[in-house]
């Protein structure tokens, strides 16, 4: 599918927008071939996502008990040693 979209867009761009007698236009065509491959890859993923069912991610079992969790938000050199000691308890 990616290859089909890529070839179609390359042929359309080559037929409509490229002047085959100018070197600048040929250089632009080479760059567009690379960019159009990226477009074809992303577009095919989006197109397939419209028709394929969503992928179900695996789910873990429920935890038997809730673990103690502490979140320390530190910015730059703002770590306060007293807070770190309190979290370790």
C-alpha cells in the first residue's frame, strides 16, 4: 500500500510539476521523491486506521495491595535533603 501511494504521488508530481529540462527542477523532483515516501508511509497508516479495528493493549491484573508511592518534583537544584529523608521512611 505504501509503495502504491508513493508511486502514484511521484508519477503525478513528475507529470504535473517537473520541467525535465531544468536542473533545478530535477533536484526538486529528487527531494520530493524522498518527501513523498514519508507522506505515503504516514498516509497509509492513517488510511488503514480507518478500516482496521483498534489494537487492544494487554492489561495487568489488579494489585493485591496498593504500594506506597512518593512523588518528588525537583527543578534544577531545588532538592531539599529533608524531603528526600522523609520520602525514604
